[in-house]
C-alpha cells in the first residue's frame, strides 16, 4: 500500500512523453493517506525509502519481519549502495495485538482472496464496519446497467440494476461509481440518453479515454541461492524511480512478490532447466514485480461495441522506462554476483503484463478544472451532473509507478469529506 510520491502529482518528463499534473498536490492527500494507512492497518518502516513522500505519521504497525534469504539479500543490496525498504503491507494479524494469539503465518495470498481475514482489504477494513449501520444494505450479484437522470439531464436520479434477470430501479439523491476504471467508464457510456447522447457526463468527449494500466511484469532470477521463503513479498526498491546514472528519465519501482504458482514456474523453467522439478525450480528462483509509469493518451480507451460489450483499445506509451527498469534489475544481480558467488550467472525468466492484465486500471474519467478537458472536477464530481461522483482510480490524471490502491482509498476519504460538508449530511 504505497503513497504516490510528491512528483507523481506534477507534470514530469518521461521517455514516452509527459505525465499530466494533478489539479492538487500531494499535500492535499497527505492527511487522507495518514487516515487510510490507519484504516488499513499498514505495516511499514517510515524513512526507509529515500523517495517516499513526507508525513509526520509513523506507520500504524511495524514492518513485517524478513525471512533469512530476504534479510541477507536486503543487506547485500545496501552494501552495493541501493536502498531496499520493507514493503508497506495492509495486514491485520492476530499476533499484532496479542503476542499469545495463535499467529497467522503469511504465504501466497497477495493476488488471492484471503479466508483468514488477515489481508486488510475493502471488506475487512471498511465494508464489514459499514454493514453494522442499520441504513446500509449490500446487494450482491447485482449488475448496475445504467445511471438514470432527470429529463433535463442535469441530475442523476438513480440507477437501473439487473438482479436475477430482473431490472430494478433504485432512486438516489447522490450516485457514486466505483466499478474500477474500465467498468465505470463503460457504465457512463451505457447510460447515454437523449441529453447525453455520447454517454453520461461526456460533454468533453473524454469518457473512457486516457486509460492507463501501468507497465507491469515479473522477472524471476534463477540463482544458486536456496530460496525457502514462505512469504517472499517483503521489500521494494525505488532507487530507479526518478531515473538512474545512465537514464535521464524515471524508470519505476521493483518489489519482491509472492511466489509464482507451480505452472508458471514450470513454464519458465521448461526452456532454462528442462530437467528440473518444480521443487528444484522453486528453491532456486526469486520473484520480482516491476512497475513503470504508463502515460495518458486519448488513443487508449474504453468504448462499447454494438452489442453493448466493452472494447478496450490500448497501445503501450512509455515502455522504454519499463525495459530499462528490467535492465537495472539484471545489472543489480551482476553487481551482487561480485560479492556473492551464488548470484553469479543468473538466468532470467518472467513475463510482461499487457492489456490483458488490467489490475492497475485507471484514468478513464479524468479529473481536471477545465470541463472541456476533463470529466470530473477536483471533488470527483462530474462537471455535467453535479450529484454524480467517481470514487475509483478512473479520476487519475496520471498514475505514477506505485501501486494505486492507497491513493484511490485516500481520495475516496477526501471526496467523502467534501460530500458530507457540501450536502450537510
Ligand atoms: C491480482 C491483483 C493484485 C493487486 N495488488 C495490489 C497491491 O499490492 N497494491 C495495490 O495498491 N494495488 C493492487 N492491486 C490493484 C488494486 O486491487 C485496485 O487498484 C483496487 O482494487 C481498485 O479498487 P476499486 O474499488 O476501484 O475497484 P475494484 O476493487 O475492482 O472493485 C470494483 C467492484 O465493482 C464491481 N462492478 C464493476 N462493474 C459493475 C457493475 N456494472 N455493477 C455492479 N458492480 C460492478 C466489480 O465486480 C468489483 O467488485 C492489485 C490488483 C490485482 C488484480
């Protein structure tokens, strides 16, 4: 759970062009980041990452302990001048508050639902608490088909929802969308009506445009070191976030990730080490996750096909940064090989996510102050329909290269404050 860096809110030059400045700076979100880290019980170590944004607040919880391999690797990286830092993790463990409680030992849940409720996610941190209120109802298996407006088209009046093949209309004084950047944009487009023929709140023509995904992918180092980590996702490296000695422009950040699943490890090993078993491959590999910034482009967009299904058109925008970031990780292991022979002659496997990997989707309902160049204003309220708000990452004008969840959570708290104050709720 990362805060975006101060520079992520500014226009920054990249290999692929420029990122768009946000209409407010980091300082506007700072107190909401503080609140979000508390709400999501983030474990971390303030001051360990030289690129981190300023705050006077410590992390609510100390960082998770490293295992022997990651501890050693982290200190070796420090010895060659890099700054590995404990990943800020949204986790709630029984042993956090009670040393005598049966501990939950973390394994590979980062990309999966967590039945132990140790992952501090939207459900455990917010939804369960909200459901305790008598006036909150959660309806599951309900598909929001359209947002409805009054005849004049200047107020949202409710939503049309499909529940068990039946259309049900819910009236509403305020409507918030948080379907994820692709589905929120699609919902706006599906909700076209007489006053909004090109999709709701689309007077700018930008609904669905500027889709960003981040350039994400995995690099797996096959080394001579024995990797017996149970929970490998422990540290990050942001030393190349703003560039490198041989890279003028920002590259991105690198994290250890949860272990790849057996099929993926076997697939990677099949060409490099066809005779090795899964267990051997797993023990000799270390898995990294890399993220580089994607830049807004109106060519990258969500639209609807004639049958109403969603079409995503996307071309990579700033891929040089990602390729250079991969090179940096490989170079780092060459340097590690000079101090530890187990890291000599590393073989690399991995994969790059493309448009099929939309885990960090954002940007399709751009925020800005000029209604002709953005869909929502600084309160994430659509310029065209003031009681229609957007509370997912679709408002991002640009997306930095850190994982987005904490930023969209912090922003939702900010929007919530505005709504409570503005509507005297
Ligand atoms: C495998 C994976 C790992 C990730 N790891 C990290 C991480 O480590 N750190 C991080 O910061 N981010 C991470 N992310 C990204 C993070 O999960 C997202 O940024 C975040 O969940 C987005 O939150 P959201 O509420 O906007 O959207 P979502 O969490 O996608 O929720 C949107 C909800 O809306 C529902 N919905 C959509 N359309 C409709 C409709 N028409 N009607 C009704 N319901 C609808 C969907 O079913 C879904 O439940 C990860 C994502 C994935 C997929």
